[in-house]
C-alpha cells in the first residue's frame, strides 16, 4: 500500500468509521543516555528495573502497534542510538520496523554518528553554543560536527523553546540554516515534569512571544516546518486535542494511548507544549497547514 492510500485508509477509519487508531507512536527504547540534559525527566530513570528494552519485547511492541493500525513510529529515549541487545543493534530494530510502518524515525541528542537507517532523523538543539552547552551537557560542538558529516537524507533539527533559549531562536535558526544537511526545523515548548526544571518554564507572555517569533520566521521563508495554524493554536491551547492519535511505548514494554505526559508526570493541558499532537489533531480536523506539514515531515 502506498503512502497516499495508507493515509486515506487511516483518515477513513478515524473520521468516517469513528475508529480511533493511533497515528504516531512515541517508542521509548531506553532511559539510558550519555547526556544529562536539564529539561529531560528520563535520563534519571536509567537505573530503574526494565529501563532498557530487549529485542524481543521491542518486536512484540511493534507487532501490537501494527495491529492497532499505527502508521508512524518514532524511536526515542534516553538516547535511542545507544540501544542494543546482545547481537541486535538499533539498525536491526529500524529495519524490522520499516517492514510494517509507513514511516520510521528517531529523535537523538546528536552526539553519536547520524547514520541510522531511519526514514526521518531529528537532532535536538536547544540554542546557540553557550546555552545549548549549559542545557545539554556541553555537547554543541560534537552535535554540529556530526550533522556536518552526516549523509542522512532527511535530517531535521528539533528545538524546544524554553525561558533560557527562546529569545536567541532567530540567531540559532540562522546558524542552523548554514548547515547543508539540515532539511528543516521543528519546534515545541518546554513542559516541566516537576523534577527541578521549573526555571525553564515559559510564562504566558514568553510563550506568546516565542510562538510569534517562530511564526514570523516561517513567514520570512525560514524552514520552520510547524504549520502556521499550530503555532497560533499553541498560544492559548484552545485547539481540540485528539490525544488518542498518539501511542506511547515505555522501555518495560508498556503501551498506552493518549497524552504524552500520562503516566510520566502531571497533566496540565493549558501548559501543553507538544506541537506534534496539535499538528496531528489539526490534520484530522482537515487543517490544510497541518496536512502539508505532516506530508513534508514524514512522506515527501
């Protein structure tokens, strides 16, 4: 089944037949990470039992997601590129997933070689060098070097806007646009999990300014891949959230659908910063910008 047919069938199931299959899976392979980023609540869980998924659990979870009707799988962590289980590597898992899903991606901190055979690869960068280094364990130079040497055909940067970095976003975008391998930039807003990172929270005024800046850069032709609709909608978070579009997989093999924060922290909808869910919800609501954004990110 080609991409257009697969998505048409999905939207028929979700819209006309009133089924609720997840569109995207956030697949956390491991809590292990080689960094200790200030805004991340997951690396501190690396010492827990079942903090690192084994291959057979991963295969079972992929089978469950396929049977649920999921179309897109994004591997996360911790650091997903660190994942291995005996003779099985992350590459093996990606090849397995690509047999069953329309698109397979990963989000990485960028400190390891960016050669994963995913359809899409996001690298997290959170500011100019000094800010990124303070927030993300002094990793900026290594990340930029890895981006420059990467041959991945579809590499994006993901920027989490927070109180420390939102005002330097335009300068950071300029710097990132000078990197030939970067195909575009996606943004989301920092969401505090109550683990001592409250100082990174955006105030309502800062939130508005940050999103307005991202929207302005998009209008000026910078490769901001979030839709204009989602950037506006996130200011007050009054959009209709269809959180069932998201499936979440934990390293212990637990699978649940719904809000990304569910079972991970306190859910405060007015503070939501998870633009992927806003975009997916907009696409199901036939928002043209969200449909185009999804196509560019996952299928073009």
